[in-house]
């Protein structure tokens, strides 16, 4: 790692990249249209502009996973049942969503939410469809268990730009505790290495590959070793802030990292997600990726133009205005969310 830099897009995920900022590398590979999109993204993130259509379509495709990580909502099926409804996104509804995005030149998307994306049969065909429809930044997180070499080759040809492997541990002991039900860590590492070898052999520039670590009380002692192990092997390392997945704080507070518990109270919070994206959770359109945001739902997919309508709806404009003013506490869901992210928040909290 010659030059170390770090950046964050949402205040929750910090990416440490080697040599150059990941977005600069992508701009070099993809060209001016990529840097133009990032310029627009930065303006939206600074709340300087509201685009006519979201810059990012985040698709929470289904709630199926082969792991049961205790810090993730998927680890508790009763909570999934409480907070999710509607049919999963199948290839037909996926195509309709992508077609609408394409009509509006939407630049980025992620076909993964609270699930394991590689359990979707032919996932590469979904990615290819979005790529062929003009999406220039297509990203995914995965747990690394289902990426066989055959599927790796399919992914390399699909148009994916960023592929992150969530590990959350450096040692097998910690891995099996924070990633319950997992295959052994060494097999996941082998899958990542195979992917990197195939990428190198085929001279593919994309996707950039990263590993991620959700920092918690149970694994924080391994973060430095984790970074040292991976820093010269992958293009990016993401360190995620742990956020309790539901307001059941008594159950989830045991995962807060020491830093979070000792953090200073916040002075201000303005959420950028409603300026960047919509999250399509099965059939519902939401302004953010939080699992317990039923009250914030702004529409349903199905009818032509549904995403554009939801993005420009009065309800969505009100959510953006609320955050622009820094008055997140006026909305119960946003207030719960901020209090979960920042356990020492003192701005009106109930
Ligand atoms: C929900 S997973 C879905 C994709 C895939 N199954 C995986 O594990 O990468 C997406 C990302 O969210 C992270 N994550 C899960 N629960 C979290 C939590 N409570 N706080 C912060 N990040 C979390 C995971 O570590 C992973 O990097
Ligand atoms: S592998 Fe991903 S989706 Fe599955 S339980 Fe763990 S964090 Fe959640
Ligand atoms: S609940 Fe509110 S504060 Fe939390 S991510 Fe969603 S919009 Fe942002």
C-alpha cells in the first residue's frame, strides 16, 4: 500500500483504499461518464441538488441467506417477518426496475440487500442486464460462500464494477462466532483468491475487489490484523460501523464496538440516503436501507414510472426537507435510526 486514503459515502462505511481512491481508479477505467456521475453524486450527498431520478437503485431482492449472522436481521427470522412483506424481486420485476432506471440514465445499482446474492440462480444475468441497459457502477456485497470458479468467470464477464466480500474476522474462531452457520473461513479466503487469480489471468480490470469488516465488540481486536492481511491483496478494505438492525436495543446493544460506546455525543445529523437512492424492498419503494422503515415507504413497484413518481412524491420531498434542516428527530423512524447508530446521541431523543 503506497498511499493510504479513506473515504465514506454515507458516514457508516469507511473505505480504506490502496494507492488511489477507488473512485479515481474507476474513473480511469470507465471514463468521463463515471467522473460526471461521481460529481453529481457528491453534489447530491452535500444536499446541493435533488436529481430528477435517484442516482442509485438499491434492490433488496429477497431475504434468503445460508448464514445467520447474529448482528444481521437475517439471523432472526421472526424480525424478518415483522419488517418485510411482499413478493421477492424476480427477473421480470428486476427488468422493469432496470428499464425505468435506464430511461432516466440512472448510473448505479446494487442487486443485493439483506440476503446472500449468490444464492440467486443466474445472478450474472441480472448484472449483465443492468450493464447492457447503461448502468455504469454495479456493486455487490457477498459472503463468499457460493462464488465457485464457474460463477466467478460468469461474474467477470457480467459488467460488475465492485465486488465486496464480507468477512468481519481475521481468525477462524471469531469468523464462526460472527458469521454463524458459515463455511470455514479458509474456504472463503480460497474463493476470494480464486476470483482474484481468474481476474488477473483474464486481464480483467473490473470488478474492483474488496473485503469488509463490520466492527463490533466481538471482533474489534482483530481489525488491525485483518487490514494487514488484506491490504496488499485486494483493491479496497471497508470498515463498517455496526448499526443495530432493528430497534430491539436490549438484544442488539452487545455488538456495539468500544469506539461507538465511547463516542462523543453528536452535534448534528443529516441523512444523505434520501438524496442518493431508493431501496426497493421486495415490492415496496423506500428512501433508505433501514429494515424498520415501513412508515417511510414512498410507493410500490409495478406500474410504469413508479420509481420516478415515488422519488418526486410529496412524502419523499418532506423526508429530504426534514434532513436538510437537520430535524431528523421529528420523524419517529429517523429518530430511532439515529439513536441506534449513535448510542450517545443527546439531540432530542425519547
Ligand atoms: C446484509 S449483508 C448482505 C450481503 C451478504 N450476505 C454479505 O454478508 O455480504 C450486507 C452487508 O451488511 C453488513 N451488515 C450486516 N449486519 C449489519 C449491521 N447490523 N450493521 C452494519 N453492517 C451490517 C454485512 O457485514 C455485509 O457487509
Ligand atoms: S451473510 Fe450477509 S445477509 Fe447473511 S446473515 Fe450474514 S450479513 Fe446477513
Ligand atoms: S431511517 Fe431516516 S435517518 Fe435512518 S437511514 Fe432512513 S432516512 Fe436516514
